[in-house]
C-alpha cells in the first residue's frame, strides 16, 4: 500500500516531536535530579538542627520533581478525569492508597492527578518494584524514603520484615501522610493468567481487567501504621502519647485507573508523546480504616472484594465510557483534573536555573583549585 505525502509528513512530524521531547526530558533530568541532590546535601546542617523543616523542604522539592514528570504528559495532551469520592477531603489525614496496575504509565498518572491534592505529593511514600531503584529517578526515591520491594516467593517473607522496619524508621519521622501501593504485585498482562489459574483452583471469580491482590504488604502497613485500639480507645499510655502526635492511618483509598479501550500508557509514550491525546480516568472510593478487618482471613476477603469491585467498575467503563454512579447517586459525577501551565513552566525554569547555578559554582571552585 502506497504511503501518501500527508501520511509521510504526519509520521515525520511525530518522529521529530518525539525526538525533541526526548531531548528535553534528558536535559530536564540532567539539571533537576542533580540539583535536588545538591540542595539536600547543602541542607544537611538543617537536618541535624531542625529535621522537620529539612523534610518539609525536601517534600516541596520532591513535589516539584513529580510535577516535571506530570508536565511531560500534560503537554502531550494526556489528561485525567476523576470519578467517585473526592479525596481532597482527606488530603491532610493518613491514608493507604490501593491502585490497580496495568503499565508504567500508572505511576505517571498518579504523579499528575495527585498534584492538586494539597500536601499529599510532598508527604507521600511509594511502594514500588526494586527495579525502579536503578532508574534515573531511583536516587530521588531513595532520599525521599520510598520502599523498593523485591518480588518473588523466595524474597516475600524477608521483604515484609524489611517493609515493617522501613515504615517504623521513616514514615512518621519524615511526616509522611499517604502511602501508595499496587497490591497486584505486577502488571496486569504479566499476572493475569497466573491469577486466573489461582482463582479457578480456589473457586474465586474470574477476573479479566485486574488480578487478585496479594495480602502481605497491605497487612504490614495496616499493622504498623494503624493506631492500636482497645474497646474504642488507644491502648496503653505509650499509645496515648503516640496518638497525641498522630492519629494513625485513618483511610483506605481504593483507586482504579482506566484507559480508553483498555490501552494503557507506558513510560515511553509519556516521554515521547507519540500517542494521540488521551484522557485517563481515575476512580476513588474512600473507606474508613476502622471498617477494614485486621484478621488475615477477613482482610484477604475484604481485599479480594475491592478488586472484584474494580473488575465491575472497569467492565462498566469499557462498555459505556464512564464509571457508574456511587451508591445513593443517580448520576455519576466526573471532575476534570487541571494543572497550571504557568506553574509548570515556572518549575521547569527553576530547574534549569538551578542547574546553571550549580554549574557556575563548580566551575568557580574548579578554577580556584586548579
């Protein structure tokens, strides 16, 4: 089939745009990430004198870095429409966010849609596969205090112990509020067949759009971060003291990401922007943590029910192009998430100015020494 001139021009324009976007992303990373690290190195005395202020500043810088990632998709026309409960109402409380996982673009989508949720982004902790430790953003996540979890049965028990220790050491000391995890333990396309086989053996529902979640990390987070209670009151004097500092984990936010026609965005698309503008849909349901059972068997059932509900939500979305209304509503209400282009340009400009500043500083000291 012959290629028309118009088609060739379109392909050429797409390739040129992808090349320019990639060059900008590389330059962005080369100035923004080293600047983040260098600012925090310079602020180490403040960390000793006033740890709270240090982690506040680190959180602001972290949010700006995530905003830069969000801008790559935003300027390519990859926008977000939100459905369900309004999570802004719990943005100042501690919450665990459970998300279905389809592709690497899920993380970028969350980086975008959580930008306008108050202090959430700068005070959140991510649980992600250990492979991300070796990406360009790995050093940022290490400093911020995210947890890299190694998948596989051979590592499972050890990783859960390490997760508990990590939460006890870093979560409250760095004033974290939200913790984000993907309980399926991998991408949908990689885990679906295994999950369906497990469901068949155990007489569980057959799921196509999500997989059955794993319990381990969710259980550790609940046990570690929920304030201990006895007969409706905090248990013991130590718990009372701890409760005065933090109310503990208060909410579970069940988050469902849906892509048109079930075609997820990956990180390559997010960076290069070769796909046509796409609206990703994100649905939230908020559950009080007091309604989440603590016993492993009951918690497993509760967690399975959330993903069975996700299956129903996604089935409805793929059939109708919209999520169903919440219980008690007659019509589903959606909210278009927006970002300020002026704010994004300001952050990007600050990153490049910072890169130039650090270059001048190092060049000055180099000439002084040599």
